[in-house]
């Protein structure tokens, strides 16, 4: 089997691949035209960010089985096109963990002791000792938003520096965080109000975009210091600028920006802001580690030992997969819905299968539900292969049950997640050949269509409020596609689910929440 190394990687990669019995074509910096002529002879491709794998290129790749990115992001690979061709796409998320954590700690020190500013001052011929009087970090509280691999390594190093650690991550178990001396905040607000330093270690997605805005800055201690070595867009740059100008934030250390390079960014005008050009993973050791990881993963993939860190669907028995596909898709949607409805850190997941589905390979369906559960909090590497490992790594207990009991449906999937603040339960099934439906949420019998945007309202069964919802959405020119209603008794508690054709603006959601008899409103996005 032939592996193409398309970008500059250390010689150890060739050694690992050849030791596994693979032939290696080492062509760093290969041009697109040449790549087109040889891609049909490749079984695997290892690359960094310099090479682009497009859909048109993949049309020529009849032998290609696996692509591995020596790094985290796979933006330069057309993953949907690869999936359609049955090509597994992998990345290497482990190799740069330590380097990113160390860079975060370096940013904390730099903020505390004005190291970049003092260095520039001395080089300018000045000796401004009083101006650069700093603060010590021992005894200060570090708030860590996101307690994945990097967040936990930051906590480990901060604890050794005698900092107090408070963390927030609804998808991690207390049993895991206790190993890192992390005190878990009940919610984001609690963390923001306690921390002297706040660092982010979460992906950028619909849930985390502008997670920190003017509202959150007002909750923070005056004089707080903010660090972002994760992704641009998590912090509102405009609101951060204003918070620094107002004195609410004493300083910020930014490695990532909304637009990179940040030409004309107002934050660069502020002396209280220190920046680096996206250097979190830029160490010799990290670059070497991700290259070794990529070669090892490619060797395993092509020699039949399995896939690690695949970011798309690996090939299963095609006949079995096609039979289960409607339930696999349903389960992922159920996981996404649960993750957006639940409040608090997840401790346990219970899944019950009833009916004909119990005779199938429910492992595929279970793993798909885990994928949906984790997608909102993990940017890369969540798929049918990695989800069980990631769930276990976060200390979340999983219980799977098959029931021979009778239900109203030929096959039924029921999932319950237990968090630090309660339980959320829902059931789903497939109507006909391929019509997934949610048929129960927290004991309310319904028949909900799963579309891209879903508004879920809990409240009282009272006349008039459905009309008010329609009026508010109509004023925003948002069309209602489907609506379903469920209640346990006349005039009692009720649930209303509205499928809409466009995303509901936040101000519109707030207006809906003010309607009489509505207690809680959730805007779900699939």
C-alpha cells in the first residue's frame, strides 16, 4: 500500500510507515496539478495545512482509504466528499495538548508581570520599574471554561503554582475533576463571579459564539484578567475592548482572533492587551508529536488495526448500516436535543431499546446518540469511533438496556441523562421507512418533527398563548413549519414544540419567554 506525505514532516514518519510495511512517497509541498496525477495511486495521504484535498480531487482517488491531518483542524479537507467516497479522515488532537496548556500558563504570567510591555520598554532605552509593578498569581483564583484535555492540563499546572481552580463544563464528571484540584461551578455565572483570571478551552460553534459579551463582563470581578488560547469568536472582541477601556477588565492575553491576522483590530491599540499569532501548538515537540501520531494512525488504518481520531463515519458493513441508518440519524438528533435541554454537568446516560430494534446492532445507534450528545462541546474528533472513548474519559457512566416489553411503536429508543441538577428523558422512533420523530419529552406524549430549528416551550395549558407565539414569529417574518402540543391534564402543565424555517433571534426568544404561562423556552438547533 502506498502513502503520500504531502507536506513537510520529520523523517520519523517515513520510518514508522515503512516499519508497518507501507510504501512511502515523500513529496512535501506537492503542487495541485501533480497531486491530481498521482492521487489515484495512493491508499493514504498524510498532510498538514499546506495541501488541500478537494471534492474534485477525491473524484480521482479510487484507491484512497484514509487521510490524516497532522494537527487538529481539517479545514483543508473536504470531509463530506471524503465520507461519501468511504474515505476515513483523521486528525491528531493529542499531540499539541501540553504545548497549548503551557502557552496558556505563559500568558497568565505575562499578564501578571507585564513581561512583553517591560521588555519593549527596556529595549526602548527606558527603566520603568514602578510602572510595571505586577501581581503574583499564587493564591489567585483561575476560572477555566471547558475542562477537556487542554483545560485539565492547564488546571494541573495552575494548581502547582498554588492557584485556586474553579471550572465550568457541563460535560464532565466530578470524579474526573477532583483529580485536578478543580472546584466545579454550578453554572457559568458562578465561575465568572469568582475568578481573578479566566481562560477558555472550548470549541467555537453555535453554542459558544460570543459566549463572553458585555453581560458576562459585568458579572466578573473588577480587575479580572482574561486569556483566550482556544478559538477566536468565543469572546466578543468589541465588548472586550470596551470592558478594558472601562476598567472592568485589567488585561487580556489573546492568541486567537475572529479574523487572522487581526489587521486593524482595536484590541491591538490597548497597552493592557498582549497578543501572540496563534502559537498555542507551535512548539518543536508538539509539531513532532502530531507528526508521529499521524504516521501511527495511518499505519493502523491501512494495516487493519482500526481507526483513531476519525472525524467522519468510518466504513461499516454497508448492508447493516443502511438498515440502521434511520435509527442512527434519529439517535444523533436525540443526543443533540438532550445536550441542549439538560441543565448541569452530565453524570449518567441511560438508553433503553424496545421492540424490533433490539435484534439489530444497537452499538451503532448507541454510539450515534453519544456523538450527538458531545458535538455541542467538542469541536473535532467526535464520531461513532471516538464517542464511547470520549464519554468514558469524561467520567460519564453509560447504561444500555434492551426491553422485550410492548410499546405503541415497532421500535423505540428512550434516552435519559442524569445531571447535577436533575433528569431529562426523551423517546424517539422512526415512522415509515425514514421519518424520525420525537414521541415523548419528560413524560409529555408528542409527535415532533426533527427539523433544523425547533422551539420547545414548557408552561401551562391556557388559551391564547399559541396565538401570541404565532404573532411574535410572524412579526419577525419567521414561518412556522410544524407545531405539536402535549399535556398531562386540561389546564395543567403542557409542552409546545414549534418547528420554524429560520433561526429565531435572541430578542424574539426573550419576547416569547415573557408570554403569560410560559415557564421555560429552549431554542434547539440541529
